[in-house]
C-alpha cells in the first residue's frame, strides 16, 4: 500500500518487456518512482536567494513544471486506486481460504510460518487497514474533485485518517517480516524445511527469499517516516526528504516487480 503526495499538497524501461507495464502493481511502482523523482528534482531546483537574479525565473519555471508533472502522476495513481477495493476483498478471501485449509489442532505443527496465530492476526488487521485506507482515500479524492459534497475540513480529516491506516499497514508489515525471520531462526521444523529446500534447489530459492525479505523490509522502512509525516496535520518532514523516501521505496518495489516478471517469462 503506497500513498503519493495528496493532490491538495501536491531505469530505463525495457521496451521489449511489455508485460511489465501490464501489471497494475508494477505500473504503480513505475508511476510512483517517476513521480517522486520529479518531486525530488523540483525541490533541488526550487528558487533560492543563492541563485543569480537572472536565473531565478528559469528556476521558478522549472520547479513549477516538475511539480505539476509529479502531481499529475500522483493523481493518476490515486485514480487507478479508486477501483482497488475488489482486489483487497480478493486478498481477504484468499487469506480466509488459507486459514480454513490449515490444521487447527495444537498437536499438529502449522504448515507454514504464515499460519501462526500472531501472523494471522497481523494479516487480519492489515486487511482492515487496507479497506479503511481505500475507502477514506476514495472519499477524500472524490471530494477534492467536487464529485462528492464534502467540505475542506472533512476532506482533510479523511486524508489524515487514510494515511494513519496506511501507517498501520506499513508498521504491521515490518512486524510481520521480523516475526517471520524470528520463526525461521528458532523453529526446528522451519529450519529443517529450509535446509531441505536449499539442498534440492542448490540454494537458489533460499537466496531469492532472503533477497525478497530484505527488499520488503527496506521498502517498508522507507515508507514508514512518510506515513507518519502524512498522518500529522502539519507533517514532520521536508518535501525533499519525503520525495527521497518515496524514490527509495518505489525503486526497490520496481526492482522486485521487474524480477518477478523476468522469472515468469
């Protein structure tokens, strides 16, 4: 779950790999990477007293154009997410199916790390946070565009609470990743299964899982300060720092999506 700069506040792609652009999550990473990069560049060229007077107008013009393009891409991402509620429902239903198929007898060890009660509880809370985020973002965005009759105060409240739901999701993701690592290091049955998998696949699957774990952790650690920033009325970070965190998270996400696409093909 990612949150671009709200509208109110507002490398190179392989052309031989069209399936990369056909996947909505990947498209979001491409749009967010571009948007945050433009936002970061706009802060770097923002007019300042240190610039020569003869160049101030050029810096101001470039800053405005980059900011406008970044805001446009941010709005595009939010528009695409207007239709995300069904995908969250599919996620919730798939988690329910996994839970229903899992053995529930205390004498039987769980099938996977994700079948522990703690991780199931985290996932359930994330699903609730996901629904909350998406509903509030949709309402705030449609209100910003004069589609719903919401006053400015109500829209601002919806934006803040939607970002707080995003923050909850991100910090729970970090907790889930750390819990998975802890279980993988301490539970004998998980260690044995890992060794068998490593032996059967020459260590490749284990290396890929390790890389994915670190990538997801880095993405969430980059998003974490952004979620706190947007959850507060006046924020706690500068625009350049917000953009930098967004660039890091989006780039790591795009790298992971690229690898998944390459693996399928």
